[in-house]
C-alpha cells in the first residue's frame, strides 16, 4: 500500500502538521491519520524574526533550520508511533519547509523555505522529497500556490463548479470547473488571512489567535480603513499571483492605521472583513460570468475554517454561493495542506508533474522537488 507523509508548517507558525496519506492511481488520495505538534515559543519567535528580515546571521539561520528539522522529525516519529508503522512502510515524506521569504515578482525571482531534507532523511530514515517551489519558479512560475493540483484530485466534479478556499496565514482559492467544461484550473492567493489577524490579536492579548473569531465579532468594521486597505495594489493584480509576509505584515498594518483612531477590537473586525472582501473579490472576478453562482460550492480549509466569525463574513460576501464543510468530502480542513505535500511527494516519485501551469504561470508542467534517500 503506497503510503506517504506530508509535512506542513504554514505562515501562521503555529506548529507542524503531519498527514499520513494513501496515494495510488485511479483513486482519490485518502487521509489515514494525522497529528499536529505545537511550535515551541522560542522557535516561533526566531522564525518570525527571520521572516522578511533585512539581515540575518548565518548561525541564526543554521540553528533555526536545525531546530525546525528536529521538530519535523518529532512529528513524523509521533505519527509512526500512533499508527504502528515503521519508516520502511513509508514510501516518502513530502516536506514543504518554512517559508521565510517569497519574491516571485523580483528580478531574479526567488523563494526561500527553511528546511534540510538531508538531515530529515537521517532523523527519520525515510526518503524525503523537498524544495518543491523553486522548480516551478525556474520555469517562470510563481512557485505558488502548489495545492491546487491536490484540490483537483479531491474536489473536482463532473457537473458543478467548486472552489477550494484555504485560509492559512494567507488565503488562496482554487477554482474547479466541472470536468465536462474543459475550462482551465485557476488558483491564486487572494491576500492576508490569519497572519494579520493573529499578529494583531497577540499584540493585545495573551495567546496567538482569536478563538472562533470571538474578539473580532465584538468589533465594528471601519469602512474607510477597509477601503484604504483594499487599495493595496496586490488586490488588483490578475492571476497568476501569490503573496506573503513580504507585502502583508505588521509594519504594513501600522502604516495603514496611521491617522486612524480605531479601537483595537474594531481593527480586528476590519482585518477579518479584509480577508472576506478580498476572497470574495478574487472569486467573483475569476469565475466565468455565465456560471450560476447559486450552484457554486465553496470548500473552506485551513485554520481559518474554524473561525466562526470569519466564516460568517465570507459567507455573506460570497452569497449566493454557499460554503460546504471540507469534512463532507472525507478530509478534515486541518490536514489538507499537509496532505497536499504527501501527494506532491507521490507525484515526484512517480515522475509526474506537480504544478499546474495555468495556476502558477510556469511555461509548462514540471516535476517538483528533490529526492533525498536515507
């Protein structure tokens, strides 16, 4: 039975997700087991400090990479113990790494994920597939998002339009037309999600996130501030496009707030509305005009799928499209991104492309990732 483990640490930096997935031809990928381990506070602060930093010491990078890989190995070993499997039972581990810089619009374009597949292979005694994004970037693509191919496998239908909506540190959409239309797959980042919400919340509270969006739900949206935020040029870019902390970060938010006397809770509500508004704008601008919006199913996943306030705002903005729980398709929203990198590892060992050129803007399909044997 072809078993793969996917490892994902998103831009929210809350921990490592590990998903055990069965991948085989002719069948949808099946989630067999999963777990998450919390990012230690010291490592989280280090990773935040080196993400989009003006300068970083080499020894700081080396220590962060070392600690990060050991945390990944701990997640793998816990998952193996939980399932009673040995490393030999796993065909490969797909390791995304921790993004610390993503600059697809620069010349030269570059992306940097903190990872050490060689060390991870030693620690787990499993084959590792890593460094997925740079092959697409070398082919002229954005290097992101890479999950849409996995979304196609899980969610695409013969008759109805579906939209996979990932709400991690940043939000991205995958538009999935019915198989019968032969329309291209479109996927792109829409803007910030948990990265700004978590950053602002942690500035005013203990803890890293606003559980259920409760704090945001008690605030009032500052419409003028929202309009100013939505004037950010990224929102007007056509796909393919991707973004990260390089554009949307706490200094960006502080610049937006200059001159406003908004209360902290109203800022939180406005940030939640920013995510909802940018998601809705992205979906409406890219869905074909002849699509009956009442029949479009939107499938939220990622940590933001548990934010009840954010889900309510998105549902209102997307109406008459309707939100459908990811669980109804056999996948918990928590493990979708980790599952995607298990699937990408399978694609690499099968010597099959992992990107979708219409999503990333690459010149064509490419096999993604390097293979590191134990």
